[in-house]
C-alpha cells in the first residue's frame, strides 16, 4: 500500500533513496569532524522525521546543525559525563554535544535501567545539550524493546503563553511510545504549541500563508497568516489550543511549562525563556527521558495484547461523517515511512539545493535525486 500522510506536489520536490540520503548526511557530519557513529545517530533521527512525513524536523534542519558546529556552539567531540548514576535514575552533562548524540545515550541508559535489576522504571535527564531532533525517535527506542518510552525537551522561546504576546516559552515537545502486539507501536509525538516552528518554516520556504490560529503579531496581539512575521522578533506562535482559554490555550501553555519543569528546572538546565538556539550561541537545552517496563505491572505480553485491543476499539468507534477512517497515533507515520522506503524520500527543491551547497562547500559528493524520467 502506497500512502503518504502529506500530499506531495512532485513538481516541487525531488525524491531521494533513504540509503543515499543517510550516506549523504553522515558524510556531511563526518567532514565536520563528528565521529561516524555519532553522525549515524543524527542522520537516523533526521531521516526518521522525513520518512514519517514530519519534514519540519527532517533534513531541512541540516543547515542549522552545520552552522552551529561551524560557529563553535556545538561540539563535535564532546566530553559527555554521567554526573548522577543511581539504579533507576541518572543525569548527564552533554558538554554542548549534538542533541541527538547525548539524547540517544540517555535513552539507552533509561531502557537498560528500567529492564535491568528489576527496577521497572527509570528516568534519565540531560543538561547542557542542544536541539535533539524528533522527540518520537527516543520514545520509539524503548517501544522497540517492548517497554514504554517517554521523551521531552526544552526549546528556544517561540511561543506566547496565554495572556501574553511575547515569545516566552518553547514548542516543548512530548513523545510517548508503547509496544502493541502484532503491529507498529503506538507513537504520540506532539509539540505543546499549535504547531512546531519547523512547520511554519516549511510554509515560509514555500511562500505560503499559514492557517488562522497558528501565530500572532506581537505588536498588536492579532492573528497573523504571515510565516515571516510569525518567526520574526515581532511575532509569536500560539500554544496548543490557540489564543485565550475558550478552546484550551491555557492547557497547551500548562503542558509547555510542565516540560520546562521536568526537562529544564529539574535537570539544572535552563527553561524556555533562557534557551539559546542561534548558530553562535550555546543552547543549554535540557531533556527528560523515562522508560517503563510493563513486566513489573501487568506483564509485557499482556500489555501488548491489551494495547492492540484498545487501539482497535478506538478505530472501530462510530465515525464522524466527515471522516473516512479513525486513526491512532503513529499509524499515518509508519505507513508513510513504508511508502517512502519504496519510492524515495521527498525533499523540497530549495532544501535540496541548500544541502548541495553545503556539500559543495565541504567537498562532499553532492546528493542526487532518483531519476523519474
């Protein structure tokens, strides 16, 4: 079955094979001095986003990482330290590493601690890190080992919390993944804002207006459809639920602050207002990871069976007349990934050109699209 959750205008995109795209991204980071194993982790994270139809967190962000490394804001050979290590918890100092590298290590520790020594649950935090890519990547690491995974991170201030017009809190994502018998895991991966900033960046690259309710003009407090304004110092993204409390904007605001507490304040990192994130300024991002082993509760196999039953019941509920199907979280992404593994990963032509400019500058072989003639 060929399925892509986002309609792609083939005139605006090139298709690239997943393996060639991975080799290309790895070669860029290796050329910048990143150890190959670390480069492979970053590439896997970015390409998972593109495979699953989340281009806002995919290879379009490559330039951001490259610029950060060049400016010295991101270390390619960090001295990552474990500064707290207990049976069911740990805290890592990322030493300004690529966020994916230290986050991958932290999630592996959480999984190991939850499954080992009969702990059943583990929390591992990170401070002194950088942007870690798609949050669901880390939660999914746990689900692939038949346990529940949770991932959160602070991020730079882009969102005006309820009652304000100022960029003050981050888009602060939350991800949770759980194994399911006989099918792909349940995977919730969401920003606590109406949309992540990368999605607005996609609209900006395509010269398209953003939908009503995504962002405001900070000077007037009015809704704006201009992606350039939304991402500028004179605009702000809105929290999940939108402007005001009528549709629950205060709930998105509260979820973002929860992430700041667990990923920032608790870990000794900074919270959104103080996160860096420019190419020449260290971010001091904080991450929070949790792994829960169902074996100490209901049992892994029983848990997976119950998950399958629950998800099927959700899908079988009486449908709204405007919907052809009820989806559960992660389904569309996994189907999209299966399609793109077969026919290639779509990359917006302007992003493709930008990536090859980076390659040219670094002396790396340029990326080539799949020949569709």
